[in-house]
């Protein structure tokens, strides 16, 4: 019985190796087909418009768009409003 059992295991092993090799080749073919010229054209980013700012305008724009700066400005304004209200009552 040992030779027949051994032969069966050998056939199973060969079938598994064959399936693994086929799966690998299929994955390789799909990855090559997926990275062709068509997908390269899709992934190409659109050109960005050129922005011309002097240093002062660039710094001002950065500060205006910074969330932390906006929050601090709101806190300063609230504190100023409270101070103005207290001065008005005294």
C-alpha cells in the first residue's frame, strides 16, 4: 500500500504546484496588463496653474488659510469683546 499512497501524494503535490504556478502567472499577467499605457494616461495629474505672489501676499494667504491662526484670531476677538463690554459697564 505504501507505493500507491506515495504515488497519490506525489500527484496531489504536483497538482498543487501546478495550480500555484498558474495562479502566479495569471496574477503577473494581470499586473502587467494593468500597468499599460491606458492606465498611465489616466493617472497623469492635470497641470496646476501658475500662481504669482510676492512674499507678503504669500505669507498673508498662508496665515488666512491656517486653521490655528483663525482659531487664535477668534479667541482674541472674543477676549477683546469681553474687555470692551467690561470697560463699557465700568
